[in-house]
C-alpha cells in the first residue's frame, strides 16, 4: 500500500486558518471516501471536528477539479479518478485547548484528529506529513515540537517532513508551532523533552527537568522494576501557558498540557507553590497514561472507532487509577511529603463526599455514561453523577490498602498494574491489539494479588455505598475526619458563579436553599434586606449561626421571589487525614505504601 501524503500550512494565522492537503496515490476506483474523526481519544465527547472545515476541493493528478460530495456530517466521497487524488481544504483553528487546533500570529497547535482526513481503506498505510512554516518575517524563529519521527532530511524541531506508520499513529502525536522554551532530560536513558510555549516569566527549566525526571523514572520503574525500560524511544511534554487555564491530554509518546503561567517554577525561588505542585500532578497523570490507556486499553478502544461513541464501563480503572497514582508518584519520588500527600487525599475525599450523585451512580455507570453525562455536565451534575476520576481514585486507594493489608504488604495495586502491562500493554503496538474487557478485571486482580476483593468490587465499583476509608486506613496508622469551613459560617448548600451578581450555579440535594425552593440560575438579591453580591455572600453569612432563619430575595429570570430558609451547618470543606499511630508496624506499612 502506497504512503498517504499530507501537507499542513499555517496559511492565514490572523484568520486562524490551516491549509491542509491529503494525497492518495491509489484511490478507490469506485470513488475514494475520506473521514474526519468526531472525537479525540482521551476526551470522551463527540466534538464534530468536521464543522471546522471551511472549504474542501478535490483534484486529479493533472490538477483538474474533481467532484466531491459530503455523504454525512464527517465523511466525503470523491468521484472516481485515474491516478493520484488530492484533497485540499481549510481548517478553522481557534480552540485554545488540548483537544483540537489553534492558530494565531504567535502560536500554532493541532491534534491530528482535528486536521487530518483519513482515506478510508488506507488506514494502515504509512503516512508522511510535510509541516510548513507560515510566510512572513515575523515567523522566522518558529519551530516545530512533536514526538512524530522526522523523515530523512528533516532536523528535529525543524519544519519539513515527519512520518507515521499508519493513520492511528499520525493522529496520536500533537504538534506545537511557534517560539518556545526547550530543555531535555533522560529518564532511564530515554530522552524526554520539555516544551513551554507562550509568554513566561523566568521559568526554572533546570528544576522542571529535574523534577519531571524523578516522576518519569519512578513510573518507568513501577511498570518495569527489573529492566527499567520505557515503552518509547522519546517523549515530549508540551505545555501552553495562559493567564488562566488547566488541562492535559495523553498521547502515546507525548502529552499536550495547559497551565497558568504562574504555576511554573521561577528561577531563584526554591519553594513549591500549590500551583506548581498541581502542575507536577498533571504531568504525572498524563505520563502514567503512557501505560494505562495508551497501551493498556479497554477492549472497546482496541481499536478506536472514531466515527461514534465507544462505550466502556472501565474508565474508573483507566482514569481513576491514573488519578490515584499521579499524586502517589509525587510522594514516592520525594517531590511532596507524606503529610502533603495526605492533605491532597483529604481534598479528594471532600470533593467526592460533597456530591450526592455518589449515592445514585456507580463509577462503572459513570464510565459508561461519560459521553452524555460526565462530559456534558449541567447545574444538577453534583446531585446526579459521580466522577470516575475522583471516586475512581478512591476506589484504587481502597483496593490498594485492602490488598496490602490482606497480604501483609507483600502485594499491592502495583502488582495489578504490572500484570495488566505484561498481559495487555507491553506488546500492544507490536501485533494485533487486545484490550481489557469488563469480564477480565476481577480475575486479573485475584491472579495478581490473591486478595479477596469481591465486596469492594460489588459496593465500590458497581454499587453506590460510601467507601470504607476509615477502617482501611487504620492499619496504616492513619485517621480520617471531616473538617468544616474554618470561618464556621453557616451554609446555604449552594455553589455560586463568579461575577458581580450572586448567581446560583448548583443547589445541592437536601440543602437549605433547595428546601426553600431556590434553584440553579436564581440570582440572590438580598438576605434579611441586605444586598447580596458575588463577593459578599460569605461575609453576610458569617454574621449568622447555623439554624438561623433568614429572609431571602432572589430573581428567577425576571420574576422577584421571596422565601424564608433555615441556614445549614457549615460545609465540610475537606477531610483531614493524619498519622494517629506511630508504632513500628503501622509506620512500616505506611513507608511501603508511600515510599520512604
């Protein structure tokens, strides 16, 4: 099968337009079909990337136009031609996220799922993509950052041709274009590049490299404790810094990240800010996906069907377990202290406990419904759904602690991850891909650990009971207790939007506000005759005690409403996890779990 050739040019940065062409040397004689994915792996929502194609034309090898017809929302069919066929099209790129494509006169970024049409029937053909520099003197210092292998004659980080074994590999390597800071480190002998794009202030690239090296080496050693062999030849962390943003998306040999510019470490300032710790946790999370979801995959993703939703009830394992290990790796690699880790864990517990959706939806159901619920949350989401990320991470914690307790720390969740890697991940891209099915999971846990986990699976994964954190933490000498707001102010049981007005974003089940008939979208105007704004609600409430009755005025649309309510007790802000038993045995168990 002859290679598929692509060209992508930042044609009009000011208009946010990429010009893309795809050339098929041996098109289908009955008429070649082309398709653009409707979703991007790792982000489980149909996004309809084809809506950003502005113009599309087809040409034969003589340069003459050929009739092309759109057959559905993301598929085109070209009339039969003899010889080579080329499609040339424009893509509007104005999505500053890790999921799609963005272009202006300062930076360019794209995922292949947003810009590269697939020639149906040629998905396994080699792909060659020519990434061209935008015209103009102002772009003379632009470079290319991607984990795609360079074709012969192209210098690393230079414009030119890059190659992929097939379409699946092509779209699994995001690309950053522009001016960026760059540094490199090796983790167990494998080069890892750090790309920071966007305006920054004195970023300490050396510290960033040293810290990420510890994270990467800890994860490589977790999956391959003997060989310390990474599953890739090169890896790229590419980060776009903005004034306010957060997110990441995993790929097989790279990750695309967005963070606040104030989150990055500053040269000459050794402290670890909360923002930097969060950024390291994000990097740790996306890097862990190199194994868990990019190579160890649910059966529904082996292979992906990019034309529709791919349903699986296992995202609690692939995203939840990754969320468990992201901060755990930080403490094991010495980047945060055990006390800091327990503090982060307490925040996760508090976040899960705040939503009554945890009592209505299991993490398995949440995984399956990700396409229509988790990624399309509305004002009632905390009352209706549970996050397979956060509760999934607590399920992982419970399974890990249970395995360790039952086996006197001879086995752990690490052994499960290694078995999944050996059985499903290590050879995923070397032969016929095989994914993990729902029916495999409990047997795999039993095989890896010998632990009795049926109760946890029944109630923690497939049920909606609260997780038994207190008794599971006790053998490790750790206690857990709820902590209320330090101010002690009573609560309405709501979450408000930012802004000048005090608009209710969410009204929690059973709360004072819900009992009084208030709803999401209502705008609070006054409490006991005093004006409420987006910034003074907490101050007003701090003047009352729990149980006090107040009169509330609010607008619902353009109608003024008045109601009385009885203020709730202070909100539980988080859960406090702390060492309560310092004896030798619990201390040793903690050290085996968290690392010394």
